[in-house]
């Protein structure tokens, strides 16, 4: 089992340095250059190719739904042959006996590109149901594309389907011709990871010693934490990630209670040890979810290798093409979207329908999600068009937690999250799961989008991202702050609300910084918005307007409060920044004064007390007085700016700057006598105050 720690987005930079992975750079090949037409290969030649590359499949020990034949569940509807979701779901479980899955089957389709030696063998796997953390739906079709050169007989590329066209597939360029393809099927969702090295039933994202990785997907160089991690879904639970599943409901009741599913019980779904009622039913991310263990192994009946648990039949997919559709009522999930008034968006991943109605059935190259792979095939075969650039949104998720170097409830740090989450663009409600803590959404339309992340036991995060055609030069659009997006456990979360409608200017941006963790939120602002922050942080909230003027507000939430603060009249300019300077200086003065009082209470008049020498007490009192002088000058600057007196406002701001220099000296003088957390906080707040003073002096707006 791969240790989760080995995939730390920061530690990984050291483990694979020099691996030479190329950058995704915002590209994708879903809509690449024009590909030549492909024709269907039939008969013995198609069967021979299918038998040669028929993959071995490894399933999770908790998997309920295995590849089967949908034909026993067909019915006639409006003159067409369909497979109804209720019929397939119930019929599958009715026919399962003693854990033996009914009709284990893989369907194959073989095409070759005209005037080319490139052919593709497709293996299609049908499951009666899909239960996952992003969604659940009737029917599930997964596919493995094997691109093969019919002249040499060598495979060129494996493409194993991931969750949707929004999530990068798991791909491997130039696999070993002597090795049988292996698929590691994800529990419930059946997303197909690849296994092409000696670790047959384990997914290897990164090289480990002499073992090469199971994918050759490239990385995203423009985000440090992603710089060496191949961007492909992979198999999170096999990589040490925790992945909670949801129980499907229909019309307000658990799906297994539906009258049309008499053969389905709770025990037929994903195990209760892996499921939760809802994302918001937990106060913190779960830590006791089991990771993946291999269960049944499926192998083609003619493979003749080590004894498999189940042997499956190979059937041409053409025998299914009379089925017009795979139907069933829509199942949905809900996403909480933090706004000024909490909102809920309902979304779903629709079933993909019949494979033979999809573009990738006739042109498998349409399913290549890695641009470098398409480029490699395009160089070898004229039939394959070059990759085209499309738009991608990426984010590296982390968790905001208390910082031991900060005063209690006054500072945070971020650490890697061990639980996967779900990302959603409201403009295109097709949720995508994260992998290794990474959210990657491909093929995003140009424009502004609301990007929301939900996860088990964490408060929802939502922000506006602007996606442009010009992004290819700078890499993909990065959500969060430079691509990092911190989440907060629900038990620690409190709402920070900002209403720009009460502002005195046209606000365009909102940012939130913690004294210790730095900037945690940075996104466009055009309407009332809300951000979930950790109750144990100390924050500077920044707003920016259309004239590039800045305003700042100090927020110190009560960890027990539901709302950290509501800023309903956010201002920009000198007065706003000067008022902030008064607040942060007074806040720091007060905690310094409290330490003086505590020292006086503890003083026993001996040489161990501060009064014994007077030096330490004087140093701390000197710091308090220096901070009080900053408060006084900042308040005067605020009054002058509000009165429209620019000249005197600037004079007082210069006084603030001068007095901050004295504060810096006093902090050093008192360093040995201040507690380490308070000394750390004072220095960080000084840096913040100096930066905001410079902004206030440079502000044109009063």
C-alpha cells in the first residue's frame, strides 16, 4: 500500500525531482486537430485483436456491481429497445447468487483509421449502477482504449476512462507489448486506473525505486505543489486517500427502499464503513475510512494465466447496438454554496447513454485527455490531428488548522488534506472528484464561473474564477491563492460576510489573510459574498475597487460564533486603511498590556520577578507605549481623511510609519520577555501594518 505521506504535494517535489515530466500548460486534446475517419474492423481480425489485449480487471473487495451483460434487462419503450435503470439494478441483484456476479462480460469494438496502420481496440464494461461520492446514477459504462500499430503489432497508447470528460483519463504511452493490460476499477464508480508494472493490483502514480509509474500523464508546472504530480485521476483510495461515499436517495428516501427495487437492500450498496449520510453530517473530515483492498479478479476466459476469481466473456459491442438508450429518473446531489445567504445548488452527473451514440466510439482519439500523448500519436500517424488548447481550472486543496507558533486562537497554518473532496462549476453542473488533493476541471468555457468545493466534514468553499482564451500562455486558471485552496473543518468554521452593495465604490476583489498562514482567499467580488474561515485565525480582510484603491478591515472571530464578521459598508482609500492601522495596533497593544498585567500578578518581589530588575517590565511597557502612539496617529489620520484633509492625513500617516519603526525596535528590546507566540504575532502584525501604511500613503482616494 502506498503511504499517503509519500504523496504529500510538497514532499513529492523531492522524490521525483528531475523526472522530466512535461507541463499540461492548460492544454487538452479532447478537441484536437481533425482526425481522419475510422472504419469498423469486424470478424476474426477484430476478435483476434480483442483476445490479445483483453485486460485483467482488479476490483475492490467492497465492490457490489461488476461488468455484466445488459441485454437481460431490455424492454420496449415508445417503439425502441431500452434498458431501464430500475430493471437493471433490481434484476442484477435478483440474479446474483452467493456473491457470484451474473453474466460477467466485456464488449469490444475495433476501429482502424483510414490509410493508416493505427487501429484501436475498445473494451466496454457495463455496470448496473454507480454509487460514488460525487454522485450516483443508473447504468455505468467504462472503456479502455488500446491504440495499436497493426504493422508492428505493438500497442502505442492505453487510455482508461476516468469519471467524466472533465477529469483527465489515466493514460500510458508505449506500453510493453508483452504485458497484458490491467485495470484497477474504482469502488462504486468503476473509474479505470491502469496497472502496467510489477505491482499488479496496486496503482503507482510516481516512480518508486525500480518501479515505474502506471501513467505517463504530465504535470502542471505553473503551481509549485503540482509541479511534479502527473495529472490523472488515478485511484485515490489505493494512494492512501480517504474517500467517503454517499447513500443514494430518490424522492427523499434511500433508493433501496423504492418499491421497484424489491431485490435490493442496504447490504447491496457500498458498505456502511465507507459511507456517510451527507457531507455536512460530520464536524470534521473522517479519519477512519478504510483504504482500498483487492477483491475479485476478472480475466478473459482464454487468457490462461493464474487462476482468476471470475472469467468473463468477450462479446462484440455490435450485438448491443439495437439498444437505443439506457434510462432512469435523475438522481441528484446537493452542493452548499457559501454566499451572503447560504445557497444550495442541485447537480448531477448524467449517465453517458449508449456508447455507440458517443463520438469516441467511432473516433477513440477524441477520448485522449493528455496533450502530449495526442501529440506523440500525431507525429507517428498522419491520421491523428495535433492537440488543441482548451481551458482548465486547477486547485491544490489543503486544510487550515491552528498554528502552535501563534497565540491561542490567533493564527493558522495549512497542511495537506487526507480526505478527497468534490469540485463543481455551477455553470456546468458536472461534479469532479479530487485526486491526491488536486481538483482539475478540463474543457471549461471562457468566462466567469462559480467554482465550489464540498467535502465530508469541511465547510464549503466557493469563489468566482475568470477563465480566458489567453490562459494557455500562463498555464491553467488557478483557483484559490496561486492554486492553493484551504478548507476548514466544520467544527472550526465561521462565516465572514462581505456586502459590496453598501460600499462607497465599485468593488471588484476580496481577499482574506491570516497573520500566520498568509493569504487564504483571493477572488473577484461583485455581489454579497461569504467565506468560511477558521475560528482560530486572526484576519485582515482586503477589498479592492475598480480604481485599484484598497480597503482593509481587521477581523478576530470568536471561535464559538457562527459568524466571524459582517462587513456591510466596505470602504477603500486612506480612511479605510488608516482605521485598519488603528485597529491592528490597538489589538496588539492590548495583548502586550495583558502580559504586563500578568507579570505584575506573578511578581513575588524576588529576583525572579520582573520588578526585581525592572528591565523586562520596562521593555514590554515601552512596546505598549510605542503601539499606543501608533494607535493615536492612525486615528488622527482616519479623522483627517474622513474630513477630506489630504495634507494632514498624509502627515499623520507619515507619523504612523515613523512610530512603526519605533515599534520594531521595541519588539526586539522586549523579545526575551514576550512569550514566543506573542513575539511571533507582534512581528507579523508589524509587517502587515507597514504594508498597509505604504498603501494608505499611496492611495489617491481619501
